[in-house]
C-alpha cells in the first residue's frame, strides 16, 4: 500500500503549478520520500496521467509551428484565457467544465480569426522574427487584460471526483478524467489530419507551401485554419486544466514552456509526437519530483537540452515526410 506522504508527493504539480503557488506553499513542501517500489509505481502512474494533459497542451502549438513555422509564444496565455472562461461559466452559471469545454473551444477558434487576420497573417509575411515579436506582444496583452478583468487571485474549479483505486494504488480522478479527454481529443485531431482532405492539405502546406499553392491549395486559408485548430485545442486544454491545476493570469508562460519542450521532444508537425513527448515529460517530471520540488523543472530543462543536442528533429518526423 502506498504511504500517505508518498501520495502527497505524487500529487505535486511540476512546472505548471509554480506560478499559482504562493511562497508559503513552497515552504510547506514535504521532505523527500523513501524510494520504495510502491512509491515509484504510484508516481510513475501519476506522471503518465499528467503527461496526457501536457500532450494536449502542446498539440495546438505543434500544429501552428508545423504549418506556419512560428513559435506561438502566446499559446499558454490562450490556454489560461480558456481556463478563466471555464471558471466563470462554472462560477456564474454552474456549467461543469466538462460540458463548457465545447463552447470554450469554439470560442477560442472564433477568437483565432481576427488574431490571425489582423496580426499573425501580416506578421508572418514580413518575417518569422516579426511574427515571434507579435506573438510575444499578444502574450503581454492577454496577461494584462486578464489581470485587469479578473485580478491576480489564484483560481481553481473544485470538482468532487472520487479517487480511483487500482491494485492498491490511488489515482486522482481529476487527472484520470483529464487524461481520457486529452487522449480522445488528440486522437480525433490525428484522425482529421490523417484521413480528411483538409488534413491532407494541412500536411501539404506544412511540408512545402509553394508546392501546395501550385496544386491549387489556398495556403493562407490553411494557415488560418491551422491557427484556429491550435487555439481550439488550447481551449480544450484550458477547460480541462481549470479543474486540475490552480492558475493565475501569468500562468501561461509555464504552459508555453511545457508545450515548446514537448514539441522539440516529439517532433514538429506530428500530433502523435506531442502525445508521446507529453507522456515522457510527465513521467520524467514526476519521477524527478521525488528528490525535491526543484528537480522537476531541472530535469525538464535537461531533457530539453539533451534532445536538442542528440536528436534536434525530435522523436517523430513530420506527417507525410
């Protein structure tokens, strides 16, 4: 049976919970636990569940990066915006985030249209560097708007899910629910990209936009659609994370970092790579957290650097490559 101290340790959040935790909470972190077999398995299972969520966080950035060739630095801030929308839909109207994730995702898709047409489309035509700076500006604007409208208070939707016991190990149900929905969402996107005409057009533009234009594909429309899909997936991720991790208006930077590490790890332009990369990062972060609260971030940075040095193209090739 897993000890209570081990269970508390396994429930700690690495990376993403950092911005939402106060200094008092950091000071209350428990001492390192004994590394018995049951503890390792418990934390490993926790890491897999967290990794599924991380894969969903990254998959939207991966689509945008793969098609448009830019790093959307504001990706994490759109996730936090979606989390705030879900929070207020629950607080004011009592709408469960598992239900509100559908309108929230659609809202993020609709928001993507003016953001792309007014800002990102023009920026990408100038240069990749310009698009990067514009994305950074969008990030700052979103953070400041969310702070002005909703203050810097920590938010979290408290849903009462009973924990799930499996062979003597306890799995937090909120992580399990998030993992299942993340897996369904990611597989659905994979099917769309792999099996539909629009998906094949996305792959074509990702591989060679000029050749895609020569065969009649409207590359600007595909880029806009890809940007919209990226924010739609960010909306799903934000709705799920609203009841999993505490968040504040500035939490987006952590999600952006997580997404970028996973994109580099799994490979640009491959949704499957995002899910696998998320699982790897989740397990590495959770296992390293056994040695102390700071080891998760350190291990993630080291994993990021090692992948860049050893296999910079990532574990998986682009779709269609």
